[in-house]
C-alpha cells in the first residue's frame, strides 16, 4: 500500500492535499463565497467521500503486520539496556501496552480513508498525555502535554486515539462494552460540540482561549459533583508542589562537597557513569562539563532574548540520564540541574531525544529539518499556554552519535490523573475534558469551520467513533496478548518492577 493511501483517498478527491493545499479538481465554483463559507462547503463535501458513519469500522487487514514487529521496529535506536524496561512497563496492563504502541495505531489508521481535513496532531492523544501544568502567568491550565509524535494530519486520527484509550481504560476499571461505548461517545460528542463553539469565535478570541482549572471546578460545583471536586482539589494541591525545588530535594545530594544528582541505575544514571561506559572508564570531569555547557549553549541560542536572559542567570551544575514514561523508555532523556541565586533557587531542565514522528511513514515527512524543532513547533501551535523555556537542540552524545532533542522544564506544577483508580463516571467526565482540550488544539491549527461542518449537528459521528473505540479496544487486547506471548517465547525481554 502506498504510504499516502489514506490521504489520497479522501483529501485529494476533494481537491485538497495532505496539508490543505488546493489543487485544481472537482470543487464547485466558490469564487463568490467568503472564506468561511468555502470552508463549510469543503467540510460538507468531505462527508460524501468519507461518510461520518464510515468511521465506525475497524477491520484488520488479512496481511496485517505482526504487531510486535511494529512495536519493536525502532529498538535498535534505543539505549539497549533500557529496552527491556520499556516492555516490562508495557506488559503491566493492556492500557500500558496501548500507551507504548502509538506507532502500531498509526499503522492501523493509515489503512482506511480519512476525512482529508487536517489539523496539527498531538500524534499520541491518549488519556495519560493530558494534564495540568502552569501557564506563564502561574495559573493552572489543563491541556495535552506530550507532543513527541506531533505532525499535521487528519483530525480524526487524534480523536480515535483518544476514544480508544477511553474504551480500554473503561474496560480496565470494570465497565462493560455498553458502558465503554457510552464513555467514548460522550467524549466524541464533547469534541464535536466544542468545535462548534470554537468555530463561532473570532481568530484572536480562539487563540486566547484556554482551559483553566478554575473553569473545571466551577463546572463540578454546578453539577454538585462534590466527590469529584474534592479529588480535583487534591490533584491541584499536589501539582502545585511539583516544582524544581521539590525535585532538587528529592533527586540531589552533596558528594565530595559538590551538589550531584543521585544515581539510581538504571532509572537515573549520572553523566559520568554514562560516559565511562562508552569510554572504558576514562572520564575527564572538566571535559564532560564543557560538553554539557555546549549542549546548553546550543539550546539557549534558539530561545527568545528574554528567555535566554533568564536562563543565563542559572549555572549548570550536573546532568543525568533518566527513564521516563512508557513509550519513551529507551530514548535518551537527560535532566540538567542548574542553580540560580542559591540552592533555594534551582532549575531542572529535561532534555528529551526527538526522532521521526511515528506518523511520518503514513503522512509524509515533517516540514522541519530537525525533529526537536518539529516537536516544539507543534506544541506551540496546539497549546494555549506553553512552558517559557521550551526549545530544541542538536548534540553529539556520549556514544559520539549526533542526535536531536527538545527541552522543557522537568517539573512546573505538573499534575496528572490516575486513570486506573477512576470510576466509569469519573472516566467519562475526564474523557470529555480531554476531548474539549483536543478540540481547541485542532481548532487553533486546522480549518475549524470545515471540521465543524463535517461533524455536523447530529450524533452520527459520535456514535461511529464510539463503535470504532470498542473495535480497537478489542484489537489492542489481541496485540497485548501477542506481546505477552513474545516475551514468554523468549523473543523479547521484559523487565518488570522498574
């Protein structure tokens, strides 16, 4: 199958390329229409090529690739000793497997026709990739928070990833398929209704719109959701303690009179130990510090002047490799410890390896030359409020291989929901919140008038998407079982408990 089959079947049939570029084709003469009217017409025409009800279908191809082969395709590019930890984490549950299998779902989504209505995609919009964080004005906001796979593409790919994660999570907390379908449908409906609201806004009004946690609190109060409100307040209070000072107290110690990140291999490995592994025990601390500073300087050179001025007031102290997440395990993730005025003023930066998006084999290469640049550009486009210190760099690692990274604060009032402890009712509410946040990100980056017109006023799309979610949850269970079998057969090593 050609890599761009899905787009070719839908977008080009409407006279639009994968990124909304206009071709000469069968569109009616809209020369007298306003831009909004033309977009609305485009969205309605898309229904004729890819009906909303068609999104209900999911049927794996007879010659579908082995899911383990797809999931493990990039193992050779990861840190070898960390790959078993990735599989150990994926094996803990079917939802954890789903978190680590974004590339597998991209492969499956690419087999069917899509709407041809593009937006900037998160690329991995499952439930655990949304959460709380601090806006630059120090107010807590809720939004998507992981953009490793971001790329322009059909808006429904993100939504399908979200609703399928809801169905999988619902099953894991005891919901039957009927309940899981209702939860998924409610999320799709929340997305559709929010898109309609956003389509009625002016461009600047939309751009400034964000989901502050106070709005969620007001909604829960109005609905008399006292238990959920109490849980939210606990999450907010916990998030506001997650900052660099807390991490400083937890992750560092004094060694020979110098502040250092505490070693906890293989989860946290100081830079000296990583370098020693590659250079047979020969470590020059001064040279290591020079290399760390070179990384920092490359990153700082791309910051806006005011952010660079802020960063320059901090001194680089130490660096360590840290294991994070599920799907990210094995990629190179570093934490940089910096000290400002004194040790009561620390700053932790996370420097995370960026590679090719898992969507690129199906949607085409990114317009950005460097993967870190792709991640940051996508994040800025989708998020209403973004970390003031996000940036990107290119660097040569301890293994002397050039790599690409993006940078953000390690902890900045970050908070996340515990999906596995949610009741079905709470999961439904949380899914609606995620869907509304996703709709705003798509409205900022895509043609909100066309997408809203395609979705329409009925529940046809909502119902179809909820049916897809159940079908894909079943596929995920089969794929999860296949990974467990591969581990049992000794084809893959999985290390649990890490």
